[in-house]
């Protein structure tokens, strides 16, 4: 049985789809939702080293808190308990650590669509989470059914950029 469901979120549309699915699953199982936002350590370090650096990092953390608070509100509206967390680091590593530290049973994460062939591929964080987390991972990717097209990529499209 799944008692603790982790929904990592960056506030994107694809993450929103995962939030929706994760809350739906938690509601069916009467599980606790865990909402996690990871402030990317690289993005946080882009800010020049000035007095404004601490302020900018604080903005990143506040943004993460706002995102996870939105998930908590949706979970509470569904009658579910929700735990929120904001961490700094590499997203996939922080997700793995959170899973291990919080007795998470399943991760529900959004993928990202980029366009053409890439939209059928996982986003880099989702891909890494699937590979490293030692629990079931559900990747949520929604798009209108009429846009689903199965095709073989050309050799040019298969080259990693």
C-alpha cells in the first residue's frame, strides 16, 4: 500500500499535471502527499556575488515555498494531509534523498515536452529520478490525444544535443 506519495514540483505545467495525478492517487489511497521543490544549485549560483546574492537566493526559496504551499492547499481541499519541503541542490539527488529520509512509497513526477521528437522523451530530472530512486516512479505527461503521433526519428533527431 502507498501511504506517502512524493510530488516534486517546479511550478511548470507538466509538474501541475503530476500534482493533479498525485493528489488523485493519494485521495484514492488515503495517502499523505509530500510536495517538494528543489532550488537548483546551479541556478542559485548564477547570481553574482554581491550583497544582492542572499536576497536572490531568498527569492528562490520563497518561490519554492509558494509552489509547495499551492500543492498543500490542493491536497487539503481534497481532504488529504500534506507535508511541504524546499531544498537546494541537484533536483534528482534531493528527490532521492527525500524519498530515503521520509519513507516515501511512490514518486509522481511530471515530464516535460519540448517539441517534435523531444516531446516523447523524459525531461532530464524525471529521467534521472526514474533511474536512481529505489521506489516506484510514475511519470505524468499529458497532452491532447489528437496531437499524439508515433513516428521514428531521423538520424539527425537522435543525436544528443
